[in-house]
C-alpha cells in the first residue's frame, strides 16, 4: 500500500471517528479532537517506525551506536512508567512519582554517550562475517594447555564450593543463601575468570568452524559448554550466568551472524521471560507468601511484574540518590566509580549498590541497592559526572569496536564482547560493579602477551579456529 493511499484512508477513518464521537458525546468533550489527532498522526508515526526499523536492520546490532543506546532508552523508559502501582508500604517508595529530573539526567547521559560513540557510525553497517578473515592468533599447543588448565581450575573450585553449599539454585533457601556465596569471594573470582574464558574460547571454536574435528569432538565441546553454563546457573544468581550468555551471543554475531533485529527482539523477550521465572522461583524460597500476590497481582503475571520491578527499583533508587546528594550528603569525588579497585586491598570492601543502600537507610536483608548505570557517576560529580562518565564509555566502546573490526582476531572480538556485555548488563548498576569485570580482560591481555604468535598471509587464511 502506497504512503498516499495509507494516509488518505487514515484521514477518512479519523474524520468518521470524530463525527461519530461528536454525536455520541457532549459538545464539550475532547474525545473527537483526541481521536482526530491520533489517527492523523498515526500514518506519520508508522512511516517513521518503518524507516527506523529499515535503517536499524541494516546496521551492526552490537555496534556502539545500536544495542547500547536502545537498551539505555528502554531501561529508563520502562523504569519510569507505572505499569503497576503499589502502596509505599509494599513497594518501599519505589512507585512514588518519578520527577522530571530523572529523564533529564538520563538525557545528559545519553548525549554524553552518543558524543563519545559517534565516530563509530561509519563502521556500523552490518556485513556477513567472512570466516577467511577471522584468525586465531594464539599459539595452538599453548592454547590447548591453557584450556585444560582453565577447565581444571573451574572444576576444582566449583567442587570445593559445591561440597560446602550444595547446588545453591536447588536449595530450599536459595533466595537468602545466594548472598552467603560472598564468603567464597576470594576463590570464586578465579572460578569466574576460568569458566568465562574457557566458555568463550570453546564457543569461538564452535562458531567459527562447527565441522572441525568431526562429530565426536563437536559433541564433546558442546557437552563441556553445557556443563560450564549449568555450573553458573547452579549458583542461583543471574549475575553468574547472564554475562556468559550475552558475551557468547556477541561472539556468535561476529563469527556466524549477523543477528538480525527481529531475532534480537525475540531473544530479548525470551531472556526477559527466563529471568522473570528464574527470579520469581528464587524469591519463593524466601517466602511462599508473595508480596505481589498480596498486592493483588494475578498469579500468571507475577513473574513478569517481578522482573519489571528490577527496572523500576533501579530508576527509583537513582531518583532517591539525586534527592540525597548533594542536599544531605556531599559528592564523593570519584570514590564510588572506582570502588571495584578497592577489592585489590586487604579486607572486605563494599560496592556502589551497598553504598546506596546505606545512604538511603534501607534495612532489607540481602543484596545492595543499585541505582542504574548513572548512579555512581552522579554520586561522584553530579550531572557533570554523568556526562563525562558516559562520554568516556562511548569513546572506549568506539575504540574497541574499531580495533575489533580492523584486527579480526578471536582475541579482539572476545575483548569487545566482554565490554559489550559489561555495558548491557551494567545498565542495572554500573559497568564495573565488581572487580571481575576488569580482571577478565586484563587476564586476556596477559594471555595474549604470552601466547600470541605472528601469522603470515598464507597461514592466516588457514588459522580460523582453535587447533
């Protein structure tokens, strides 16, 4: 249907609807004008959405200017809209009005990020991966030994923790016990680094050349990948397995994709449902008397409302932080943004979510109170910190993206995948809320220094996967 015909039909329907509404409602009613305005605007909105969808479909979904800004906008939009409402006694004030300053600060952050990521626009057009251009730049024998060592480390540490805790996700008190894993912080960090690195290396081998090594080797690799993923799921925390899933999807996109916009939307919806059910089932281990059920939410909708609250609570926490800082508490001048580095020092150190929890006087048990990706930036330097922090993140992502597209190695793609998942998952409370987010790429830099070997032009074409 042509745009002119579509617009003519829309105008005709609008005028007819307005006439019928005028006959049905008193002359003072504003419904006819609302109907007329909506239907007149509808074809314009449809055309804009169609053009926008067409443009997005031609872009690299995981380039700095696509996935992250869209997720950022969606996060603050969903978190600001009152899809449901609960009394403050139930929601701890989360559904108090979201003032205009919150979208204002979100706009400052988005502007800063777009300024930093703008140079990547020229390279963001999607293209089919050329496997002949992808090379594995680490020494083959050393990589085999590395994989074996990583798997042994992951299995050993997991077994030690498993003997003391059992499978956390299957415990009757999983909702509360998951926070007890902090006691194993020192040995769990090597586990996450080893598991994460091994998972991405093996995934890269499968994505780049699925037929390499025959059916037996491919099946054994998939079994190992499944066991690694199940081990993180068994820890009972979304933060344990979601980064691995996100990073492997980015690798698939650049090695086997590109993943189209429709598939991406479908995946987001599936992931949302999985996380909703996962979080809801874990919450039932704390109390079978669901607060949402008491509030009148239909049982079938409880898992999805539960997941929606993660958006709402973080945005509401950011709102509360802007009320307290600097009115009652001064700006922190960098101490919140760089909190993860304190983990290198002896003793126990809180992360930003615990700082905000104590700042706001929250007394609930369990984890901290994240304030979206903007919380640490604002707590340190206010609006200037938000703009500067998001500008720096956009510049970092652009530099990594250009390097990955130019280098075309598994190593550079893994680095970019790690940064991408850190940004997307960090929408919840910050890109570097834990030290592990920084330790993983630093560990890979060391491995690249030790294992990297130069390939000639002829060898590069043959080296497309882990030997």
